């Protein structure tokens, strides 16, 4: 369900992510964008409780090792999406 919904809503999800970024993600952060897509999908379309969607996504990036430096960015973006989702 998560993957199917993410792919179905990919354009919307990418616009939300891009609207939260001051500058584009670096090329080496491809996995970061993929995980952000899953987290945003959970928040906006699947009704996952915000704490669960944020925590799961942050833990997944932490498990990737080299990209763990993006934990703060992922946390900030998903919390912002949660706060501003009514808009």
C-alpha cells in the first residue's frame, strides 16, 4: 500500500518536499529523497500517526550509515509537513 500510494502520488509528494527545501538535495542523497517520499506519503495519504511516520523514516536513514547526516533534515521536513498539512 505504501509503495503503490507513493508512486500514484509521486508528483504531489515531490512538490511538497521541494517546497520544504531551501536548496535541492545533493546528488548523493538519492536515498534521502526516496525515504522522504515514503514519510510524506504516510503523513498525507495513509493516516499514519505523525510520530510513527517521522520516527520510522529517521531510523531508516540512520541505518544507512553514510547518509545518517541527513537525520535532522528528514526530521525537520516531515515535522513541517505534519504542521502545514492542512494548508
